[in-house]
C-alpha cells in the first residue's frame, strides 16, 4: 500500500503523464493539446524539409519572424526588433530570465507567484538556491494589494511571476488588478514577468496585457506552442527593455544558442499566409470553452467545487469532502479507470484536496473521461 502511494521526487506532471504513456488511458494530466496543428502549417513544414534550413538559426531569431512579431505588437507598444528574442519555448525564456536576475540582483532576494503556482515559477528559485514566496488569493479570488505590498517588503521580493489566464488556475486578471500590481512593482523596484502563453485562449473577453505600460521592470513571455498546438516544436519568445536585453542576449548565446531553424521558418510562412493563425486560434478557443463547460459541470454534479475560470487549458477543482487527499485520489482514479490527472499539491501546499485536469483534448476524449470519473464515483 505504501509503495502504491509513494510520491515522485520530480514533477507530478511527468509522473502522471508517463503512466498513460506506459500503460494507456486518458491523459487529462499534462498540458498537451490533443489537436492537430493547422494543416497549412504542417504542409509548409513538409515542403521546407528539403530546403537548406538545417543549420543554426540567428541567435536573436529568424529575421522574418522578428519582423512579423514587431508588426503584430506595434499596436500595443512601439517596440523595435531588438526588444524581441526568439527562444526554445516560453520555458527557456523563464529560465534565461532567472539566470539573468541572479546575475544582477543583490543577494538575498525572493521571487513570488500566486497560488496555485505553475511549476516553473517555484522550481526555478529552488534550482538557483533563492527564496520563493507562494502568495494566496483571497476567498473571492482577488488580491489584497496592501498585504501583497507588505509581503514584498518583508520578504525582499524582487521578481513576481503572473499569467493571465493562469496555469493551473485560469484566472484572468482585470486591468485594475494589473495596474495595482504594476504600481507595487514601480514603488518597490520589482521585476514583473508576464507569462502570456495562454493570452489568446480566453473563453469570452480578451485579457488585458499591460504592454501599453511597457517599462524596464516588465518582461513579457509568449510562445506558439499552445495557440498552434505545437508544444513539441519549442518556439517561443521574450520581450524585454533594451536596458536588459543587451545583457540577456549574450547569456542566451551560451545557454540556448538558437531556436530550431526549420520550425521558425515554417511558422513564418504560416503566419504570413494565414493572418497570424487567427482562424485556427478562434476555433481552438471554442473547443476549449466547450470542454471546460462539459467537464466543470460534470464535476460540480459529483460534488466538486470548481472556481470559475475564463480561459486557459485547465479545470482547477476542489475534491468532495470525502476525498481529502488529491494524490491518493489521482492514483486511485488512474489505477481503476485509467484517467490521469494532477494532484493539486503539486501547485500549492494548501491545495492537497484539489486536482487539475487538462481540457485541451478532443471533446469525445473529455466526454469519455467524464464517464470514467462518474464510474469511479459510482463504485
């Protein structure tokens, strides 16, 4: 029995997802999209495979891709190409930033993110032996900004991570909330890392992203992985003020070097001929919204408490009272019904009775997962 519930040393996400890879089942654990990329994109990639694009790309990124990003973001702020850096996914952007922060910030500082916390936000400080502050929302899922400011002072917080929509809880921050956060950032000289990987995957209203307030304390991270269903391509980007970017790029030369050359060019050709993928992204939004509604409604009917979210890839849910241990629940659910989910404790020590479920799967798979969860409860 003890062996059955033995907890992994590393990521719960890899642990649960690997069960499906080894033994089969429905993977509602890892944030892997269950949808094919745009057909036009894969056709472009097929044609490019025979061209002379198989060596290193420029370290800053494909020049055409930089031009396309510059054009796309000009309405939000007057950027230059030098403000952008193409990287191997948003994950590399986050780790590159943390290397840089550790180089320039006086020790000892803390990083902060909001509970439940995406795994990179708290594990990067651990890797670099710096302090991390996990900051909870209030019961109404808002932030007491006076308390937040006091915490930042007391803990010497110099970095704040924020996603909108977030992961695992897809909260979309209001403009007022973000304005309040940026006021604290300016007042206490704190770097804000805005993780915008899910910004296009909202259900109703587009989230406010504060690029109109771009300044040296604001760093912006995004990726093509989720919006185009190409998580394995590893192409993302960082936007940073030139005050920092001129020092970040040389670090990238020795850590990541460049993102995949062929894949960058395929994205270029696709974005140019398909209006930046807007039709595909709109279709994906509708699929996510439908699956979120189906799964959250089914869980509520089984006694779960599901805080409403308005975007992103996941349902964040509190287990019924008779299931106080999310890890044991996840293990039992997989063993009995072959449905993989993530225990909430992976994202917060205060979320032992929560679970996270991925909705970025075909609706028939989500429906099958619902039926299996119902069967688990029926036993």
